[in-house]
């Protein structure tokens, strides 16, 4: 599809209009009201756990060669299952007592939840009561550590899950007889971290870690410990869920909220256009209008705030601000003409918004890239990024 060309005079006048107007033209309400004055939730599901793309590092435990850590390895029990985890991160020990861990390279503040799936495909090298996979949240400045552990239990041919807060065991353990795959979940709800786990079925809560202001910022880590020779554990479906107003730095947090709104409205428009006509043309226009308002030059919009952060040098070192700005500009350069086109289609009495389908797709792609860059990702390729992470805004 050829990119729509809009005369410069129309772009300037129209962008000025977007700066001063905060509601759609065709009825409706302010974007914030559409979501109950709350930003949408944002979820990152990591399909790849490579340190080349995700903001994380393999930790130095004094022996970095005792365990082979390899991403995107075929996991046979999951092959063809459709669970999205046919390829996982593999940790295989070369000696007794092997262990390795991966930790985020950036901190997040606010209600951030995390989960990971730990699995075994072979009993070779799994040591009863010692081999384990873990997920933990480490509060900033050597603060509180909430930890979930799935330990291999030979007697039940499965895992036993336990939890601890700063090394003190929580009240409940969970035996999972016959289960060779376990979901570990640290659910952040207000001032509490709920330590949850499950095999097949809904997660059970093992205990709760209270939080105060000093523990509201932290990082997540996962890994394996106590493996025997050739002992192997697999990790997949690592997921971070948080309000879109949560990111890695003050500027990044504000920008992430605006980008999540923009993606949300682009997705609403995309859903309408994907249907057979007649389309609700007014809704498509309003959604595109709102998306541009959040990404573009309106006061407090993503592009404006991020550029100010670059100029003031207030972004984190992990944030590629110039590239993120470029992605936002590109998204705006496609979504804005799309809104213009829909307006013209409405004027002509048309009932199909199919002509802007490609515009919306490109705009969403670039907003996804900008969101990833704001959260510390380093990949400059959308195709590579999509092979490693899945976005969802609700």
C-alpha cells in the first residue's frame, strides 16, 4: 500500500487543531473517560528470553560456565500444543550443584506482577529435594526479596512449591504430584505481593509479602539451582503485567501511559476495520483522533514528553529515546493521514474504512516498538522484537 500524501498546509493546520482540542469531533467523550479515567493495563509476554533483545542479564554467580543457558530451544512435550511455548529457555548443568539465573537490567515501580513457567522434560540430573526453579522479586537498594521455588520431589514424581520473604518461609507449600510443569506467579496487588503457584488449574496463594514505599521499586529474576550433571530445567511464558503508567523512569512512565492509550485506540479502530462493512465510520475516526492526540503534539502527549526528556537528559541509560521518538513520529505520520482519509470518506457518505487498514497496522507496529524501547528493549527490528515479545493492552 502506498503511503497517503497530505499537503503540508493541511498537516500544520490539522496538527494545531489536535493540540488545542481534547475531544473527538463526532460526539463521544474525552479519551480518559472512555476507560474510567484510568490508564489501560499493559502486558509483556516474552516469547524469547535472549539478553540480546530483552532488558536482562545472566547473573555472575562465580561460575558462569557450569550451566549452559540457551534460548529458543525446542521443547518436545510442548511441540504442536498451541500453548505458545514450543521454544523455551534451556538451563542444563555441566556438573553437580549447577545453577544459573537471569535478572532484569531495569527497575520498575508500582503494581508490577510477574510469572514464569518452569518445566522438566527429563529426570536425568534432577536431584530429589535440591534441583529447583525459582522466580523472585528483589526490591531496590537491597530491600525485600519475595521468592517462589519449585523443587523437584522424586517421591511424588513432580514439584513441591514453596515461598519465602527475606528468607523466612511462608505458611503454605504446594505439592503437585505427577506435574512436570509449574506456573510461578508473583501477583502485585496494592501494598501486597501474593506468592502463587499452580500445575494444571487455577493458581493457589501460598503466602503474602507486605510492601511499603521503600519496596515499591524492584526487579524480577528467575533461574535454576541444585542441578546434577545434565540436569535440565526449562523456562517459558515469562510475563510482566502492570498499569501502563508504570515504566522504568519518571519520563518513561509518563510516556508509556500515553503510548498505551494510543495503542489502545488504534486497536479499537483496527477491530472495526477488520469487520465487514458497513463500518461505524464515526467510531473509526474518533479512535484515530484519540490515538494521534496521545502520541502526537498535544500537551503531555508521548512525542512531546519524550523529546523534552531527551533535551533535558533525564532518560535512563537503558532508554533509546531518539529511536523511540522516531517510532512515535512515524506512527503519527500514518495515523494522522488515516484520520483525514476517514473524515473525507464520511463526507462522501462512504461506509467502509478499509482504505486506512494498512495505515493503522503501520501505526500500531511503530507504537509497539516505541513501547518496547521505553521499557529498555534494545532491538531496532520490529520483526525480531515480535519474535521475542508479545504486547497486550487492555
